[in-house]
DNA sequence: TTGACTTCCCAAAACGTTTTGGAGATCTAA
DNA sequence: TTAGATCTCCAAAACGTTTTGGGAAGTCAA
């Protein structure tokens, strides 16, 4: 609506001075600065973002890519995390763009378009895989980025992640301590980093306990996946006494399969999930779970991004958040 | 990376001609156009979006505002809808921006900043309320917008919505037809349009059935809300025989409360929700629900937005999508 | 009084596109 | 042959900012 030229004219000043007054440069007299600020306020002036980006040669925006295809996207709280992240970014004048991609194939295309066109100054990478080509691409191009979840090359870049490995180790330890002999793992596809780490934690606890069994089944991280996995596990010669599920969604599927076979979770068979979904407290029986012990992952993510844009080295920006157990009714005793 | 000036120089043409060749103007010779296109391809040219917006005086972006506060945001599939929407927008070169707002108070502020700064050409309004100040504001400013969910002023603007009223009327009818006498409604806050319409459908069916009872309880659209509502309803002198819940999340809470009191949903008491959440098929018993009978709400939303940006009148862009019942185990008979 | 320093301000040049208003050829019709 | 049409192309002016490189007063020290 109103621009610098209008503002300057109405004040009898030059565009330069108005611009510098608003940007807080020191070479403008205090009285002038106040006059300018008042006028800007009165005329409801906001710098035109396109002009500013053009001149500054940055987009003042951060992009997050979302796969559209596989039906469901991550845990339901994910959108809240993005919103919190966006809010923090907005405090620094950065927009958050949603870049949907058509499946994994289209992902790299989307990245190329994004970066060739300079539509974003930095990128948030979600749903990280252990071997994630996106990381290589972004490093090569020199675009700042933060991953939500680690990768095999984590030591080289900024990331934020929950300590799923410790969480699953602790949970499996507790199950073992309470007498469980056959603690099965319902795994998510192992190319996903979070799935790999959670399985690793489970394995570590089994090693500690000297347990020889390695009962596991990998499925999609959905209710249907957990259901399918549980059915398979129950069909084995020596079925498990505990199910450690990669996600709550899978655990909910597991509960359903158990019920169908006449088992009561938390009595005959223990079940523990991860994410502490809102609905976890309302399953039957209420689902024992675990969650990242931080209320503001989104905000932290944003702050890492801002630090990265400010030139901080990605290797200094690596956060692993503790995971807290949320015991409810389904982790019940074996003996 | 590369720009029009470079391209033009390498081709021995003027910037004007290169620009017009790529934009498909008719006043450029076919041979020249091909030469230009080939060079653009080879040099990996993409128009600088900031420069383009500056000159064209539009942002080439669409914004959606998200409240960050109240913990959970809408049904989990919401993010998928946004992703689908963003994908369709991208086909027309439009970016999708996420604009988080700090609670309802900050919402109008965010809108003002957004529009004063011309950061977006159009807006998606979600979580519509019956009396929604955002609609008035956007109409006044003349910014194209589409609401996801109706408002009290729906006839004046573009919207897309499911026919929750018919869905709840049908569900309540079926319950009545199978002998239920006291069909209670677990309502979401009535300022939200979807909640109002679903309640209206329930009321209509009760009227048809000549049922005098109006047993209802309003709570937050979460599992906890449904739980609380059910507890209250069961404490009444003549408890309901059926619970029609505004959302599946509430229905899941209801199932939990019923179980706690020793009831089996689908036998003593029927329960029906709305949204057909992925987990609805895995509750115990599996939850009867309903859902919008369209796979591509997000894409349709995007297309309405594009039509709106193309100058189409909002009154011609109003879609009410049918709602389909998804019967499972909990809508069981009364008699 | 002079020279050096401050303090406060500004003109003009970018940034990379789109669009306006032609201009020079070439062709067509009389 | 000439007047118009038709094809191709282009120079230059925006769009609204930020930033560079001063410049004109005023101040201070000698």
C-alpha cells in the first residue's frame, strides 16, 4: 500500500534516510528517527517483501518438503511442531513454505526447483533416512538446513532428534527387569533413521540381558502395520511376552490384534509404543508409551535454522533430546 | 544462478525478446523461441521469484493460517490435505505459506501483517467459525480467499465443506430406525461451524423421529472432551442408548469412558464418530464413523483458490461434499 | 583561523523481471 | 512504386528496496 517513496515525500526526507532510520542505522539523528517511526506507524508502512528479497538477494523464507503420497504423514502432532517452528521463524521475519513433493522420486526435483529459483534460504528436512540423498544435495549446494531426525552423516550437519535409542533401551530394560524373556520388536522400515535407532536401543537391551531371542517384524508405521506385525508374531512357535512398537500408531494396531486373539495387553503381553499420541491415554487398556521430553521442538528447530542462517556451523547445532517414559497400563509385568 | 541478462547476452538477443520468448508471446519468431528455450534449459534458467513478484505486483503465494496454541490442530489428516493443496498450487507456480498465529487474539494481527505486506495473493481460512471475523476482514480488503468449512455468511464467499449435517442426520436416523430411543449428541464448541452443522443434523433426525429427548453435552473436540462428555451423560437419570460424537477423537474418548463403566460399545450403547481416522478401524470395538466421500479435498481447495485468483466470483465456487457412513462395530442395535 | 572529525543526510546504482511503445525489415496489394 | 500490414525485435522504464560513496554543516583542538 504505502512505500518508502511516499513516506519520504511526506516527511520531506530522502528515501535513503527513511530506510536507514527504520533499519536502525546509527547515522540518523534521534529526533529524525522518531519522526520517521511515527510516520511509518501512522501510514501503516510495511516493507515490500519482494523488493527486499530482490535487493538483499535472499528469499527470507524457509521451506519444508512434505511427501504427499503415502497417505499419512508422520505423527499427528507434526503439524503443531511446524506451526511452532513457523511462529519462531516469523519473529525473525522468515516465512515458512510448505513444499509438497510427489513421492520420493519427485523429491529431488522439488529441491532443485526450489534452490535454482532461490525461493528459500534454508530447508527443513523431515522424515530423514539413514542414507538420505537430500543431505548430500544440500551440502553440495551449500544451502543451510536442519534435519528433523538424524542421518548416517549426522556429525556433518545440524539436526534435532529425540533419543529414541535410549528410550527403547530403557523400555526394554524395564521389561526384562520385570521378568519378560521374549521381548519382540515391531519395527518400522529400517531406512528411516528413527526406526533404525529405536531398533538399536532394543537390541542393546537384549544384549545386556543376555537374551538370545531376536523376535521382530518390520511393517509400515501405521495401525495396520502394527496389526499385521502382531498377527505374525503371535503365530510363531514361541510367541513374545512383550511388544516394543516403533510408534504408538503401530502399538494401537497391536492392541487390536491382541484383543482379537483374546489377549489382554498388560497382563499376558506387554505393549509399549512411542510418541505418546493424544489417543494413547484412551486406548483399552491405556497404552504405555514414551515421548520427547521437550515441549518446544518446533521452536528449537527454528532457532537452529536461524543460527545456521546467521553463519553458525551446522556441527555446533546438534541436539538430541531426552525421551521420557510414559507408563500406563500396557507395560504390565510378566511374572 | 543464471538470469535473463546472461541468457540474452549468450544468445545475442535482448532481454525483452528472451523474456517474451519464454513467456509464450506471439511476437517472437518460432526459430528464435526454440533457440531461447534450448538455451534456458541448458543454462538451467529459472526466473527469480522476487524480481517477478516485484514487477508483477503479486506474491505468487497463498497463505494458510494455523493457530498454534490449543495443543492439537484438527484431525490428523489435515496436513495431508494441505500437502495435496500445495501440490496443486505448485502446478500453477504458487507457493503455500504456513502462517502460524498466536491464539485467536493474534490471528487478526497476523492477517493484517500478511496483507499489508502483500506476502500472499490469497488466503485459505481453516477451522471456520459461524461468526468469523476473518471473513469480514478479507472481504473488506478484497483479498481472494476460500474457507475450509462454511460460515454464517457462506453464500457470499467461496468454500469447500463436507455435508456434516446430512451425515449426522443419516446416522441418527439409522440409530432411530434400529430402535434407539435416546440418542445423545457429544458436541464440539458450537462457534465452530462444523460442530454447529453436525448438531443440526442430529436435531433434525430427532425431530423426524418425534423424539422428545435432547440429551447433549459440549466439550473440546479431543479424546479428553469425549471422555468427559460420556461420563456426564452416563450420570444422568435416563442415560442415552447411543452417542453421536462430533469427531472420532471424541468418540475414542467416549469408548474409553464406556469401557470404564463396564459398557460394551455397540451392544448396550451405540457410538458413532466422524472423520474416519486411521485408528478408528483399530479401536475396541472398531469404531463406526463417517467421512467426506472425496479423495482430493486439498486439490479441490487449491483449484477453487486458483479460480478465485483468476477472477471467478466466490459465489460460484461453493462445494459441499457428500459424507459417507463407515459402519463398523459400535453402531450396534438397541433392540 | 584552519584543518580534522563528527554528525546527519542524500543521489544514484543496483537487484532481475515484465511491459510499454515503438523501430526496422519484409511482404502485400494496388 | 508506394502505402500500408505484418513480423521480429529492442531500449528503457518501471516495481520498492538496500547500500555505496560521498557531501554539507557543525564541532573541536591547536
